[in-house]
C-alpha cells in the first residue's frame, strides 16, 4: 500500500507538488477534502472546521493532554480536540481505502502505523513570499512583510500541532524520507523524478 | 557549471552515493583525493592531514577567529587552520577546473559562490550502525554501542566545523537543495533519479 504524506512550509508549493504527484502516480489525493468531509458529516461550516483544526488545538489544550488523548470521537465536534479526533479517524479511514497522497493534517504522524512515505517540501523565504504574492487574488494581496509574517505564523502553528502529537520536530529531516527545496525549481518538472524515487522506495523496478 | 556537494551523516552511505552519482553524471569525484593532494603537496602524512582537518580546527581555535580568517596559506600547513586554509584553496581550484561531485569538506559552504547543488544524505541510527558494522574489516569491528558513539562523535565534529564557517546549522534542511534519507534504500537504485533531479535543477530538459 502506498500512502504518501506531504508536509510543507506555507508558500513552498507543497500542495501543488502533492496534487501533481497524485496525478503522476495515479493515486487518490486528499487535502481540503478532509475538512469538507468533516464539515459535511457534522453539518458544520468548513471555515469553522478548518480554523479550529489549524489553530485552536494548540492554543486550547496543554501538551500532556493532547499527547495522551485517545482520539475517541466521544468528546464531540464542538471543540478543537473533538475535531482533531474526528480528523484522525477520517485519515485512517482514507488510508484503509487504499493508495493516496495526503497533504498536511499531520498525516505523517497520525498514519505512521501504515509506514507512509513522508515528503517535506520547503523553500527559501524569498521564494515563498514571491509565490504567495503571485498567487493571491488581487484584492487580498499583502505586502512582502505581511506575507512573511503570515508564513511564519502559519508554519509556527503547524510546528506546534506536530509537536503535540510527535517527539519529532516538524521540518526536522529525520522525520521524513525526502526533503525537497523548491526554491527556483519548476515543480512540474521534478514531479516525475519524485514519483520514480518513491516507487523505488516502495521496492518497484 | 555543475558543482555538487554531498554532506552526509557518518554511516549513511553518502560517500557511496556521491561516487555513484559522479559515475552516473560523468563528473569528476573528489573526496579522499583532497586530503591526499594536500599531503602530497606539503610532504605531510595523509593521516595527519586528515585528522587535523576533521578534528582539530574546532578544538584549537575560537569561533570568531575562524569566521574572520582570510584563508591565506601564509600561516603554513603545520597547524589545523593552515591546513583548513589550504583545503579551501584546493577546493576552489577544483571547482574552477569544472563540473564535479565533492563529498564532505564543508564544500557546500566553502564553494557557495559557485552556486553548488547541495545534497544532504542521512539515515536512521539503526541503519547507520548496521552499515558501519557490515563494512568494517573483521578485525576492526566495534559493538553496536561503540559504533553509535563513534557516529555521534564524528557527526558532532562535522557540525562544529560547519558552524564555525557558516550561519546555517549542519544538517538543517534549509542549507540544502535536497535531503535524502537512505534508511532501507538501495543507493544504487536511487542514484539515476537523483542525477535526473539535479539535471532538472540545473535547467536541463
């Protein structure tokens, strides 16, 4: 079974890379779909689910609690921990369904029992800023400084959530099988090589 | 010009990877050759040169001195700093000669002006121990515990030397273009993909 998790710095193009990789390898792709699915199952607003998962877990609960939390859904989805538990359940359901690429969601940790291939995607700050500004809708463009601040804030939340459920530091090479720096790289062009690399890792050829 | 630097954890197979990569890409390969060349030029013992370069720089000189040191060879090669300066000079001469793969020697930092492709090779401790024990001559075999200790000591020296000449931490993904985890990986099989990846990075295809 091929489970490929993509962890990424905000603005590094990790999501694009994940999507292209799933197309190249013919695998299911899960990203925003996970949030939508949870929102739908529980008749919640997608933005609420997304926000609660990305920010509030780390703000609301002491580390020892999150670490020992058993992930039953009994707590309900009216709070961040309940939502996180629900996401964990859903991730495992998706993994059981078969081969896939999952972007974010701490899937590298949550799905570790499936022995996934863990990819980390990163880039120089200047490249990430340029990418974010280029892709933002005209009306939502931030200054370079504001963009850098946003990137740091989002990645710091990712790091915090990761640290709550794992002994590995988010972004530390040792938690990944491959770390790819996308600075000045055309993601479209490297994806076929990455796909081959992963297939070799899985013992093909 | 293609300058590929390989930084690696001891026992991760970085040297094998570097050698195979140079064969695959048809590039010159420098590793132990650098030490031999310095030893030869100055009629010094190879083991003396090697030991002085790998250990003593970090033990003998305060950080601010190494950082501002101008790398003239005027100091002579009778001490570690002189040898380090000599190595720096030689690395630049080699880079000037043309495309190559250089293993270790902090070449990623020393040759940064050449915009090299910097690869970091690492592995889980258990994989590194197994590799070291497997490859040691029968008469020089250490226990697993001794091997782990040796690996940690050598990598800690590499980290120290790197820290003296760079603001980047040795092994921190951000200093590299690609970080490859060789745990359970057949190096021979991944090298062709890595070669293609690097060629794409250099804008080929």
